[in-house]
C-alpha cells in the first residue's frame, strides 16, 4: 500500500490554525482522500483542534504531519500528528456548559478512532487516526439501503 506522508511547519500564531486547515484540505484532495467527504471534514476538525492546542497551550512552533493512504485503497488509516516543543503532557479537562474552551481533547477522543501522545525529542507528539472504510457503504448500496440515512453513524455490516 502506498502512503503519502507530508508535514507543515506551524508558527506559534493563532492565524496558523486556518493555514493548517487549508493545507490539510489541499493534501486530502491531492491524495484522493477528499472524495470521502465525512472523513475529510472530520480530519479537518481534528487538525483544527490539535493545531489550536499546540499554538495556544505551548506558544512554541510545532509540526503538523499527515499520513494519507493512496486513492486506490478502499480501507486504510489516515494519521494526523502534531509535534510541539513542550514536554507537558496533554490533559483533557472537564468544563461546564458555559466555558468557551477546554473541549478540544474531548472532541478528539469522540471523533478519532484512536488517539494518544508520546514524548518526541524535547517535546511531544499528539496523534490521532481515522479509519477510512468504504465497504459498509458499498454493502448498503448493494441491498438498496440509502447510505445518507446513516451518514455520520458508526455501523458494521454483517
């Protein structure tokens, strides 16, 4: 399986979050992953959350990395990593309903199939993975089930 691995240097500036989203979207389109719209939108949201965390909580440069499967692959894993120069572990927070922040890692946990972090050099790398799988949609279409009825839901065709 062919995997495209790309990276982007991120400055410690909140404007970098928008640049990271645009960059990731263009890489998705170029890899063929962009055809899977729900996966692409989820990945862009995850890019936004992890880059925001790196910029806001460390105030240091970071590196955004994407590992994208080639477009001939029906099912594969898309991996996103943000490496920063802070050795502080990421800490999910519990916030009340009126808080304007503090939900980033909860979103990552809810949207990604897997996520974690590890020390990297003098800092750390926070990563998440999304499984790209067209098979359930193909099975549903084979049996005449409207795929959009179940859009955004996790399901297994047995």
